C-alpha cells in the first residue's frame, strides 16, 4: 500500500482512504501495461486471481471478527495488496501461488494484526518472501520477453500453463522459457549475477540477449512505467517525494561507488535503477505509511537503509533482486528509526526535564 498520511493530528475518513487506494491502483497501470506488452498475459491473470482471493479472505476474516464488512471490504486496501503481489509474481507461476500469497497477505500479515493501519509489515512483500522461501522452484519460473521466446505465448496458452502446467500444445513452462538458441532465460539481474559468479566481466555478461540494447529487454520499460506512476502520485500529493528520492539516491550512491572501484564486476547505477522491482519498491512499497517510518527524517533514513540493503543483497546475497527482503528488514527497523528521528514536541527545550 502506498498513501501519504501526515504526522498527527489529522482526520481520517473512509472516503479519503478509498480514493487514495484507487489513485495508487490507477498509478500502477503504466507498469502493468508494460508487463503485458513485453511478457504477455501472465501477470494480469495473477493479479485477477490475487484480487479474487484477497476479497474472499478479507470477507471471511471480517465476518469472523464481526466487523463492518461493507465498510472495510471496499476500502481498496485488499485490492491494492493483491495488485502489488500479482505484479511481483513470475508470469508463468502456477495459479495456486497467487491464491496462497493473497490469502497469507490478508489473513496473516494484515488481519491477524488488527487490519488496515495495524500491520507492522507490508502485506504484499511479506507474502512474496513467504512464497519465495516456501516454493523456490515455482517462484523462479521467470518468463523471457515475448520477443525472445521460441514459440508464441497467447492468452489461452498462458491461461492453460498457469492452471494446468502445460500449454494447449503440451509444452511445459521450462520449454517455454527456452530461448530460440537453446539457452534457458532468466531475469537480467539473475543473468548478470550468474555471469559474474562464473568469472565473466559485466561487459561479457551483458552480451546475453536478455539485456537487449540497454538494461534488460522489457524490464527497463516496466520500471519506467512505475516511475511515471510514482511521479503522478507525487504530483497528486498521494505520497511524499522524500521516500523514493532517498531510496533511489542511496542505491545510486552505493552502486556508483562500486562501479568506480570495479567496473568489471559491478553493474552501472542505471542498471540497478531500471531492473527488478526498483521503481515499484521506491514509489509503491516503501511509501506505505503503516509499515514505514513516520517523520520526514525517519522516512529519509528508512528509505536510505532500504537502498543500501537492496544493493548489498543484489551484490553479495543469494537472491538477484532484493526489494522485498530490504522492505521487510526496514519494516522491522521502523520503530527504532522513529525513536531517534521523531520531531521534538511543541515547547520542548533542550536540557529540560
């Protein structure tokens, strides 16, 4: 979730929450459109599955808790969580991955802690990490861009693969992920990490077709789409610009230092910005006011820490992308960050007791 709540005192109404949630969902559309254009229907199908599952889970828990179902079910928070989760999943992951993830996000991460406004962790990212740890094979079924696939992946074939594990012609996801030259495809981050681990330089690794002419076929445009959506949110004052600016600046500085020291083993700063879930995390995940820091200084520290963690995990960790892990670690750090960065109370004087 991503909407800007200022420091108290402030008013809060259901209509305002619903409007903000809708605005954030609309802002994801440029990135979702880029996903569809370069990778097909997979993520849109998973978004639909996640939304349905999130609605059922939210309704069930609210009914068991005797809450106002109509008021809370349609505040938009469950839909936004499902959209963010569906965006993050591999396009050809089995259908039950999005269902389990959405139910976990709503029931365990959100409602178990008391519902909207009480969850200490970002529901979508917590669900993503749970899925990645529990089902590593299914969560690494990354599909190559449509332009690099050895066969056409239509809507019906995508739907069949997600629900049955095979296309109408009987091809499995592994066969669909095989490049026309016979090489299995992976994300640009994973391909670069594997190449440098095997002793290749960055420039040698970038010869893979998955990188295309820039930073990654399709991936740079997906990140650009979420960047556009994020700038719209800032212009509409739905989020505070401080958080994404601090995150991107931190990741920029870390990657620039490493690139200047060792360009043969370190990717460029723009490569880090326009790959993986960078822009999605900067504008739509870290800006969640519930699980993040509250003060302006706190947001700067919170987001800068996330940028540092993303770089460290991408470069030295076991996972090529790191936004979800960085967000959860920062969520755990948010209370401590608030403790040392909260503004002084009105009338406070240094040295008074």
